[in-house]
């Protein structure tokens, strides 16, 4: 019997997993501000790429950057 194929994941759903060591001060800062460390790191990575997350959690260009 063959296994049923699942539909292909949308391009937006594809992500890479990266294991990163962070200092305890980063975790403490995230906890103090109520931000999950994963969200803080994703936001920083997006900014480096000239992107930001909008209200619907979609990546969009930063204001003032060329398309």
C-alpha cells in the first residue's frame, strides 16, 4: 500500500531551524519585556534582511527601503 501524499507546503510556510546559543541576559531581557526569544530573534533577522512583520505576521519591506 502506498502512503497518501500530503499537499505541498506553501512557500511562506517553509522555514529553517537553527540552534543558537544566546547569553542569559538576552533571555532575561526577553522575559522582562514579555517577548519570546524566538520572536525577538526572528524580528532581528527580518530587520537585517530589510523586512518586518506586519499585523498579520507577514513579512513586508521596511518603510523607506527600495522594492
